[in-house]
C-alpha cells in the first residue's frame, strides 16, 4: 500500500474542525480516538509514528467516520466501543452508552461489599444494559455472585458478549426481566444496584442528539421521570437480605423527591446521597433493616 506524506497535526486539525463545526466540543480529542482506533495504536504511538502508518485506506476510513460523527451520531456506536472503568466494552444501539457517573455507583458498591467482608456477596443488577456494572464488579471483586436483569433480550446479548470478552461470565447469571419479575419470592441479595431510566418526557425533548440515540426505554420514565425509581424503592426490600442495601443513580433534580419517597417507607433505616464531579447528587444509597 502506498505510503503518503501525511502531516498528522494538519490532518487532525482539519478533521477536528469538521466536528467542531457540527457542534461537537471535543473535536480534536475525538479525531485522536478515531485515528487510534483505525491504526490500532495508543495516543503516544499515534504522534510518534502516525505519519508513517497512515495510508489511503486509513484516510478513507477516517473521512467516513468523521462524516458520520458530524451528524451527531455517537462515536461509541460508530466504533462499537465505549470505555468504562479501564475496560473497552462493546456497545450497540440496543444499549445505552455508559457514562462516567455510573463508575461512582460501582465504586460505592465495591466499598460496601469490601466493608461487609462477605464470603460470597450476592448482587443484583437491575437493568444490565451493556453489562458495565455487573462485569466491572465481577472483575474487581475477588468473589461474588451476580444476577443481572434486563427487559431487553438484545441488551442481554450485548452484556453476554462483553462478559465473554472481558471476563466475569462465570460469576454472572443473566435473566430477561421487567424489574424484579424474573426473581423467585425467596431470592435474597446483599446489594441491589441499578442505573434506571429517570428522565421525564419533557426533558427528553431537550436532550442532545447523542443522548437521543440511546434506547428511549433506558432513559425515560413515567411520573415525571420518577416511575422506575419508585418501583425500585417499593420492591427492592422484598429481595434484600438482612443489612442489605439498594444503590441507584438519579437525575440532577431528583434528590429531594427521592428522599421524600424513602421517608414514607419504614423498611429503610438510612439514606446517603453521593455527588458527582459536578457537585450534583447522583447516587442514592438506601440501607434496610
């Protein structure tokens, strides 16, 4: 294949400008990600050897990806890859693109499990999606048993693919389920986790094109965005063992309303709210008797 005299900085600047003109703030960083993906190199090697590695096929592929990304279609879906907790997850339009905020949920879960010092902690993941929560915990915890639920069969297939690729499949049981419907009444867990849909129909209309590409079922909940959370809060204690906890993500404006939900339920003895890097209440931790 013919090698071209490419000036990498000029190429990156030109392509990143296309993305920035389309309203994408991190155009330069995204072009770097695209080039690393095409060349299968790390960022440092891209700048050391990119001029020598790039050929006509690579440039054609770069143009195709940038053109599609300029439509505001998520880069993660284009590359079929999203990074979460240091791991590269396969993603498709069947699942929501994972966000950094969910890493806070995983950190909280691991902290709880390690403090409890359980021999074989039983964990339930409600709404597994791409599997980032279940697979992260399966790999980061020395031993655990995880039951992962999702209403979408396609999402479960994505999660299974990631478990095969990244490890942890022997610790995870996948079940198709609408919330807790696939559980037996006597099944109990030490920890129940969820990143539920929590956006209202009105908020949904204001979302960016990238977020709108996510499955709507993963984003929108009835009752002004609180419907799924209400179901979790109401039903989770039925499946928590003694001293168990429920942890879930919430929307930027839901902390007070979630607190009022739990005040009405005597089964919960405490509530903790954890802020994200933008100082927004993002993760709720509820402890049961």
